[in-house]
C-alpha cells in the first residue's frame, strides 16, 4: 500500500488520484470531528440522514418587532433557514443589518431532531454578534 | 495493490492518455489476446500501481456509458432551468464556499449556463472534442454549484467531482478501435472509487438509532395520492426497520465491491435495483437516481455491452450515423440550419441566442481545426448532427415538461413577492406569450395590470376565468377591483362577480367570505398570494 502511494506521487496522474481520494476521505470526516453547524451536511455525503429530517423554526425581529422575511429574501433561502443552515441565517442577518442601519436584528432558532433533544440557537442581536 | 501480478492477457488497444511513468513489462506478461477483445494496434504495458493504471474496459462499454451519462446530464441541466429565477433574486446570495458570494450566478446567467451545459453534454455524448468539452462543462457546472447554496442537491456536488475526474477519461474512439477493443483509463477507475467513497460515507451517516429503527426512512417514504403505495407495501412486508438496515448493508456492500471487477456481475444488479428503489420512492432529487443507474453501466460486465454493440440493428445505426457525419460542409450546413430552426421553436429562455452562439463557435472551431490542423472533414458534419441533436433535446425537454412555464411562473412569483413589479410583469407577459392556454399567467398578469391598465388587467382576468372555470381566484380579483371603485354600480357588479366565484368553486371559503363582506359592506382588502 505504502509503495503504491509512493509510486503515485511520482506522476501528475498519481498526484491527481491521491488528491481526489484524500480530499474525499478528509472533507466528510470534517463533519464528524469538527463542525460548528450540525445541520450543515454539505460535502459529507450524508444523503437522507436523520439530521436531514430536523426541523427548525426561526423567529426574526427588527427592533423587537416581528419581521416578515417573505418580502426580503427569496423563499428558497427561507427553506434553508428551516433546515437550520447557520451560514445562511448569519448571512441573512448581516444583509438585514445592512438594509436597516442602526436596527437590532434578532433571530431565535428552535430546532427539533429525530435522534436528539430540541435545541435553541441565537436569541440575540446579529448586528452585534454576527454568529449563531 | 502494487504486488498484484499483471494479468497480461488483455493488452490495451490504445491508451489515449498513458501514464508517464516509465515501465518495464514484467517477464510473466504474455502478449496474448483475449478471446473477448480484439488485439491491440499498440501495446503498452501498464505501469504500477496496476489497480489504477492497468484498469481497462471495452470500447463498447466506454462509448455506451458516455452516451448514457452525458445524455442524462444534458436532460438534467435543462430541467434545472426552472430554478433559475431564484438565483440573484433580491440581490442576496450565499456561496457554498466563503468569499465567493459575489461570484454567484444571476437568474439569466444560470439559465444561459444550463442551456450551454446541455449543449456541451450532447457534444460529449457524441464524442466530439471531449478533451475540451468535458473540462469546460466541469468548470461551468462547478461555478453553478459552488456559486450558491441555493443548489442544495448533494448529487450536483457529485456531478462536479465526476466531471472533474471525467475530464481525464479518454471518451473519444481510439484509432481503429472496435467494440471489443480494451481501453485503459486510470480516471475511470477513480470515477468508480469516488462512488465507492460516497457509499461508504452515506452508510456511516446511517449508523444511528434513528436510522436503524426505521424512523428516518418512515418520514421520507410517505404515501401520496399520485404515488404507488410503496409505504404500505413495505409496512406489510419487511417493515421500515428491516429495510433501513438493508439500505445500510447495501451501501456498505457497494462501497466494498464497486471497484472489484470480479464482483461486478453481482454489484451491477444490486446497485441498479437499489437506485430503482429510490426512483420508486420518488424522493425529490431530480434525475439523481437515474444518473446513478446510468453510471452502473460502467459496472455491467463488458461482454453485455460488446454483444449490444455488435447487435445487427445497432451496427446498422452506427453505419448510418457514419454516413451522415462523414458528409461535408453542405450536409453540415443543412444540419446546422435545422438545429437553429429547432432552437427557434424552443420556449426555454435564451434558446435561440444560445444556439446561434454555440453553433457559430463550433463551426468556427471545426473550420479552424480543418484549416490549420488537417482535421478530417467528417468532423464538420458531426458537429452539425450534434447541434441538431442538442436543440432537438432542448425541444423534447421543453415540450415534454413544465420547465419553460415553471421558469416564467417562478420568476414572476418571486419578483412579485420581492416587490419588483416591473420584472414580474415581464415574466408574466412571457408566460402568457408561450402558454396562452395556461390560466396562471393571465390571472397574475391581470392582477398586476389592474392599477396601471385596468382594461388590459380585466381582460386577462376574464381569460383566466374562462380557462379555469372551477377556480374562484380570478373572479375574486375582479370583484375586489370593482369594489375598490366605490360607486354603487361597481359595488353591485363586485357582489355579482364574487357570487360567480362561489359558483365556480363552492369550497372556497375566501369566496364566501368576500360575498359576505360585500353584502354587509365590511370589505377589507386582503393580501392574496397565489403562486
């Protein structure tokens, strides 16, 4: 095995093979050993996983008043919010902070899981603390 | 792997991209020919590790796999156009990779790129300039996928990987190759290894109680009126828990055996049945399951594809194809004109412009190749035939699906919700133009026009009433408009219209409420949001 790997490093084709195989083993591993967002299963080949069945409800507020996002973002982004995708929620928060300068944009995310207790995320002003 | 003794019994006919490592043929290697494959015009011993660099398939398998794989990708690209309106909507985007948000596709660039990809995939399916076509398609596909998290299909990420790897597969017919000629490709081996890794991780993700006890699968396989009762059949037989365990075992088994050639007679039917099961479950994953079934073509034993390729009707078709594509500029011109004519009938956005551009570039490339690189004239007619096939596929997908109408409907809907009424009007006008018999376009356009051009708006609403006589919404929109006019006569007409709405759709609570409000004079204008 080792000698095969050494031989592979000697040609560009071999190095290409090693890069693809190594990346495809390492990138999904990242989800299991060090993830910030449990809902973000991209690049981890977790099709139809139990996590995919989780449901999240986001409550958005602008200066403590309910904020309807239907007129702010395409509904496809709101679907990703329901899947609890942190990067999307944070980017939406940043966008709202930009659209409403000086406002307090608060988001609370309540998620339920098939195989874990319910979790609560956020609940604070994303313009002050931009990460969930 | 490196210690495996070379088989030596099937010298590769051609090695279009031979490894550059110097090799010495082992003493045990015999330059004999396989009874199933033709002898090689040139024989190059496979360098080590042979697991990668000695991997061979018959030319018949590679050619048929190419047609199936790229044909499916072409259809999938066209079907994805319906999602174009979400890209760039509201001026917001989050890319798959940090820092690329600003480089994501817009709704126009997404649609144009998918049309272009469909065209390139047809060229690849026909084996035309695959050394250039496949990498260009890989780059375009990767841009669309990595450019926005709106694409949440994991199989699109898989396609990016397969196209990157596939850029190194020798898809074009090697000189003198027949159906039986073995073709050596380390990249095709990597293609299968990529799938094996995918199965491994997919299985690992299912090693949790929530999967093993059947709860996860039970939530995903639901019974719906338009689906066969797969759920009922499973519950009445093996049950969800057993099926879930079977799925896990199957994925692990496929991961372990996909790259083991001797296991292919078992792996191929198991894999195909596994993905057929996914097709039957109707998960919302586009053509992914079909794509996987197509990819299993590379695992089906070579002798089956060789037999198919040598089947007399297929050989006749092949000869016919060679006659057509072997013709010169005149036939090429006729084919190209036919392709452009077909493109003009396609209702997909930007179809005519894209067809003209791509055909122009293709002809230019073919002329340059002929003029400066002494490429045989046959290529020119082949490009014309591929152009005709590509625009023909555009037409088949357009007329055989709702892609074009969905595109304009989604565009109009998202623009309306995001407050861009001018863009919404443009989308609905296009929808009415391409589908004058669809009520949704008339209804939405009518509602939009009521304020600025009431005559046209009412005309569209009445067309919608005529086209969907059992729905109340167009009657109610007209009733609300009339009630807003304030005169007694208009209010009476509004009440009549609202009543017509209740006759059209007796179950509509909204229609009954409107009649009630108009009768009592307590109408408040609600925000109606039909898709």
